[in-house]
């Protein structure tokens, strides 16, 4: 199982939100690059990056910061946040990102999602953010009538190979992740990267035992609740 330490970027800084609420934001570093260096020193070879400004306003405000992270080398970088057209996908991939993540657009414009997957294959993943079992969009402010489990099947049938699945209620809470939901969706036949609330070593072990493809670690690392070195060891 792959471990993806996370860097969320707002105004060029490394921050974390609670349940996706921009009003509940904590700045952890003025330099996302130095955060990455710390992750690499701990042995990380993957990185999950989200441009929170891009997710909110659709602009590429933090592209230069993301590019610096990608250019640092030594890690596979997946990036999301405001990726809503082919040109933006190409810009990130040309900059060296290993994978881009489609969010709201995957629900709002499914034809675009199919086109992106057709053109870029495994380099396109989809973020499925769920609230009460239903997909949420637009910065998690709008919960749709789309059942997350059904959406996963649709994505698989369209050729999507990787999904980042987040239980919004657990995200940034340091209260543990929703292991039950991952056990339910793991058999769909698509690579699942677990995200949202992973806090304890036993969760890493449980997700690995299920056969989950990857796990994103955020606030638990920043708050010292979970050791990245230890998580990497458990995931091997």
C-alpha cells in the first residue's frame, strides 16, 4: 500500500482544513517545499497535493508552488484542485505531475471525465468526496443525489483506474477514518486511495489488510499524532 503524505496549499502556504471548511484553516508552514523535504527525509516516495485556491475559484493561483514540489524530484506527485479542462491537465502533467485528480467536474461534466480518461489513461484519477454516502461537490458545500458507491461503478466502467475516496465527516478531525466504508467499496474493482481522518497505526494496518491501494495522511502527520516513518513501515 502506498502512503501519500499531503500538502494542501492556500496562498502559497501549507495548510490543513477541518471537514473542508476554509474557515477552519490552520497554517503549518510558509514553505510547502520544506514540508516536502521533511516527508522525503522520512522516506516518502509519493505526495498528494491540493491547490485549495484552485478548488475554490478555479484559478491556477498556486501553480508555481505546485511546480516547485513536482520539480523537487524523488516523489510521485498527484495533484488536484480546480482541474476542469484539458489544458490544465496537460499543464500539470507537462510540469512533471504523475497524476491529476478531477473533483467537482467529474460529477458536473461526466463527458469531460470520459474524454480525459480516454486521452490520459491512468494519469487521471477522480476524487470522490462523500457525505452520508452521497457525493459532495463545490468544495463539499453541495451534496448531490449521486450515491458514492454507484458513482464508483460508473467510473470503473469508464476506465478510471484510481479513485481518492474521502469521508468528509472524518476529514481533519483526528478522530479516525471510516474503515467500514472502505471495506464496502474495495471490491468494486478500482484502485482506492483512502483519505479523511486517518490517525492511528491500526488504521494503516487495517487498510493494507483490505487491499486498499493507498492512504493519504494529513493532519495526523502535522499534529504529530502519527509518525510518517512508522506509517511507511506498516504499509510495506
